[in-house]
C-alpha cells in the first residue's frame, strides 16, 4: 500500500513541535507578526493544533505543531489531515524510540477508507524522523490499514465468503498452511458451537486456520471472532444495537492484521491463526434460547441468549488451538457492551492470569500508545454461568458482563493436561469520532501492542 513517507534528500518544510508549557518561551524573540498570527488563530500549542507560518513571499516557511502536555506521541497522527500537500520534516529533537512512534502515528492518521466514496487525500509526506525503522513502521501501518479496511467494509461485501477469501489470500501471500472447515463438515469434525451460531445464515459458517513458521519454534495461537454481521439471532437486537454490527468481525480483523505483520517479522514462533466465521442471522434452522449444545471439548452449554454468540464460536476455536499444542493463546473479540460501559471505546480490557504476560502487555501499550487495561478474571463470579440443566450457560447475570464473557472462554483453554498461557482481549474496533491517528470508523485495537510484546519476547 502507498505510504506518505518522503525520502531524506527532498527539500522539506520544517515542523516545529512544541509542548504547551514551552509555548511562551518559544514566542520570545519571534517576530511580532508571528505572535499576532498565533493570537489570531488562538494557537497556544494545544494538542494536535497546527499553525502554518508563511514566508514574506507568501510560501509556507514552517509549521508549528502543538503537543499539549507533550507526553503522548500519538498526537502526531493529527498532522496528516491538516497539512497542505508537500514534504515535511520534524526538526524538534526526539529520541530514537519517539521517532519511530511519531512515524507510525503520522501514517495511521493518513488512513482514508474510500472504497465507496471519493475522498480527497492530501499528499502530505513526512521525512522519517531519525531513529525510525521505516520498514518496520510500514509493516505495522499496512497491517492496521488492512484490518481497518476489513472492519469498514459493509456486510453485503464482507460476509463469511468474503472474509474467508481475505484470510486465504493473506495466507497464500505469505506461504502459509491453510485449512478451512465449512458447513456440515463442522459437525462431522466436531465444531458444534460454530455450526450452531452460523447455521441460520445464507452463507455457511466456517473455521479458517492459517499456520506459518518452523515446526520447532514456539507455538503461538491467535484466535479472532469473525461474526460478519450480528442481528442478535432470535434474541433480535433493536435497530440501534444493530447499526454497527458490521464491525462484529473486528476480532478476526485484528488477528489477520497481526498475521500480516508477524509473518514478515523474524520471530522465533510457529504462528497459527484461528478464525471462526459466521453470520448470526435467522431462519427456521437458527439456534434458539434454551437449546443445549455440547461443545467441542465435551461441555454442554445451555443457550441463555442467542446474542451472546461470539463466545460460543470462540469456545470451539480456542479448544482446537489448545488441542494443537499451542503454548500461548491470545483471543480477540468484539465481545461485550459491558466492556464499553466500563472503559469506553478507546481502552479495551484484557484478561489473563499470567502475571508475566500482563506486565509485558502493559509495558508494550505504554510504548505504542495502543492502550489496554487489565481487568480481573474474577473466579467467584463463575457461578453466574451455572445452568440447572447443562454444564454452563452462555451468558451470566446482569452484572460484570465483560468478566463473565472472559470466564466463559476460559473454560475452553485447557485440554486434558495441556494448559496454555492465555489472554482474552475485549476489543471495540470502532472510533466513534475523529482523534489523532484514529480516523472515525473501523479500528483494530491491541494489534500494535501485541505485536510489540511479541517482538520483544520472541524477536
């Protein structure tokens, strides 16, 4: 994909990045005309604000860019949409680590989804700051753009068939082993929950598996929820709850984005990606509230609510990932509204009982600006999943919905004596409003943080 990166040798306009606390000192000694321009534009180096400073001949002499408190490099994502066409260079001193983060933030801010509507895209290019790894930044940004495109595509063009095709094309591009189990084969090969959720749709449910890497490398699994549209099933959502359900395959978009960047990285891992793909729709064969279905691992599950379907398809996929001997399983899913109530759209919670993994993710999130927040896998709430007629039900009580979703999935991680390291990410995969580096629309949360954690651990 095209990226807005300018070669180092081009003539470029300087960008002076200024924290709000440094603004008064910066103005000292500057011309009265520049101070008047800033005052007229109400520019005080607020986060994400841009001031274009003209030369005497009317051309652009420099750009002043506000950092606000100056602590978060993601603010540089605001630049791409505010600069006129041309080439630019950050002249303020930054560390090697900051330079790389600035380049990534800038490129993420340049993203535009224009498959259906022509949108003007400014050709503002940035010279890579000193220390930025252009190749690594390009891999990361292209992966995020790929994931955003998947989420933004409407369900008439991103149903189970199209999501499977996107996964297969990605796997083929990287020489991956590919396995697809579809339709009635899900029953014959024992994936009953995936089949039950997707059997009411016109396009068959399926499980897509991509695998790449040396046989003797560390076995790592990524599992992503691929519900291409969620009507809620027979527990039908209201229209307001259905409006954004094209993004319910966001977990799949996240793991495919991760695959696209990790497949090119020199990591000592045997990477396997498991994507259960369904549309949760309705016909005479749809699964029902009060049905009892036996999962792949043998547990019987009472269907308490057909709109708690994501955890069902993840259950069979996580079981398969554990059966395959993976030592670490990371699952990503647009699972609960409760997570959004607790933490909002920008801060996905994650759940794990592995302290080392939790610490590594928290550290990586602070570096990338792709923030996460650890929430407790509170085992005393497991009785909320009790069923009078089955081993468990698929939804808990009225409280702690995000925790209950994670607790449900945790029941399927261990297979016999094999218990992998596991983490669950309850992602939102949507930016409800424009923010620096985060255009309104589809998003792939946790991807940059997980990538950074894996690079440090296995690079």
